[in-house]
C-alpha cells in the first residue's frame, strides 16, 4: 500500500522553513515520515495535489502531519482487524494528545472543555475508493463520510512534576511517555511539545528495532543492582553512540546519545536526545530536551524541556521551554523568560495573537541569531533569523571614576557611576 503525502504551503515562523524541514526529534519531519512508512511496510510517495494520489486503497495525509512509527503501524493493524474500508486516524483523549494540542487545526469529537472523554481526529486517512479533490483545503469535507474516525489503542505513562507556584493554584506539569503520537505541525510550539515527548517515542522505536539489546540492557541493570531501584533501572535505559567520550563523573539517565558526543565532568543528562558531535562542557545539565547535531553547551549551562536545532552554541546560564534554531549563539546572561504570573502566554499564529493555555513557555530563536549579554526576552516571542541583538550600552558601566566617596552607595547611570541619592535628581532633569 502507498501513503501519499500531498504538498501544502505550511511555513514555520520565525524560521521561514517549509514544515517538511522542521526538526522533529533529531530529524527533519520529512525524514521521520519516511522512516515511519518504511518500518510499517508502506511505500511513501509525495505528490503536489491530493488528486494526484492514484492508487486505491491508499493512505493519504498532508505534509504537515507528524505520525510516529507505532501510530502508523497500529492504525493499519486496527483497520485490518476491524475490516475498515475507509478510516481517519483518531486518538483518545490523554496527556500525550493534549500536550501539543494548542494551535493545532484538527477535529475534536465529544471533547468537553473540562474533564475527560473525547478523541482527536487527525488528517491521516485510509481511502478505500473514489475521487479526491484538487485543493488541499477540500480534502476533509470530501472524506468525512467515506473515512469515519478509527480510534487507535494506545498506552502512556504519566509522570506528574511540580512546577513553581505563580498564583494560589499549585502548578503540576504532566510529562507523558508514549510512542503513539500524532500531531499537525503549524507552529514552533508544536516542535517544542513534540520534543518533550521525544524520549518515549525514540526509546520505544529503539526497543522495537533492537529487542534483544533492550532485554539484555535491562536485565543487566537489574542483575547488577539485585533490586528494583527505579533510578538504577533508568540509568540502564541509555543508548550511547560510537566514539562517545564521557567523563567518569557524568551522570546519564534514560537518554539517547549519538556518535562522537563529548560529555564533561559533572554533567547530568536525563530523559533527553543528544545528536551527533554534540559537546557538553563541565557541570552542564540537560533535562527532558532535544539537542541537535553539532551543538556546543558551555560550562554550567542548564537546559530543560527545550529543543535545539543543529550547530548552535548555548552559553547563557539557563533555558527552559524554548526552541532554538540552527547555528544560534546565546551569550552568557542572555535570558529567555519563560513564565507569566497571570493568564496564559500568547504567541503569534497566522498573523494574530493566540493563546497557548500555558503559563510556562519561553520563546523561539530564529536561525543564525545572536543574542548578547543582558538581553531579556519576554515569553512567547519569535526572534527573527540572523538578528544580532545586544544590550543597551548605557546598561554597561564604561567609565569608573578614579575617586569615589568611601562608603557611599553608587549606581550605574548612562554608562557611568553616580551616588544613589543623586539618581532621582538626574532622572528629573529635562532630556534625561
């Protein structure tokens, strides 16, 4: 059977890349689609228009749909088991469906705003027969009757994680671990949220393709400890590529590292995917993140729940809930703010502001951007490609007087120093 992926004009800001070039896990979206088809025994063909899909029956999807290997394989298996002639892939409501849901354009059935129940219906169809429209925007309506929703069975593990309290309500983030994932990618936040599901997807795909290795790894971990200690078991759920150079004091847990990775002293890596040739300097911490090929993380850098394209240098102190483009340079003391005290963080989507339903979300930095010291970015912002952003020179002390009064508090003002008691008067002067 063939899966036809038809072209759409979906472009992700601020990168300006077509969605097929978007980084999902450690690959381009186009590569993940091809690999999922290959593992499911499906022939992939890309076409310009839906009408160009000639074979029947066939699978059909727009080029913006991410589907994991297991989601595609189980969709086909469920359709065969239930002898479905036509179907649309659906997933029941759960944390891994809800996590990347904001800003997605998809159909929700029996989905109350609060509570449980319902299912999400994705643009991945098993088409039994009949004609297809020329225009991409007409496909859903054309297949509504021919391809009813088919809910794919799935399992997930949910790990509640306490977040900082921003108001009276306790904040808990629910990390979902599953390999049955589907998503309509139309915004950089979808890359971020898929990245937070990355280890579950990547680990289970590795398990299915290396079953003997997985069994020996876990059994070896249990045998060494002679008890079920979850942290020791997680520490055994690692895959390290050839040529890796890891300092003996580094700690690795539930992570996948590519080839030729260099890890310094005191580094901690948990629940993350690390690309080929990445350098992680001493005492850096990587939590629940995806770090693209060839990136460099400097000493003491802390990154959590973020996604980074290849070739970037991350030299700021801390980064959470952010997306960083290709060949970006973040200097020390550059800060991507990631929290809002009241209401949800809004982002630009399709030319207007849209809510994300999140109080914790940083920004997206475009390709080749450089952010200098003391640059502060409010949550939810898009930094354009190639932007060179530096701090205001007046915020940096350029002149230090030879003589300053002893014991008098001094403050920075217009690149120099003045007594703190004089600041109010200076600001009151005309033109100050």
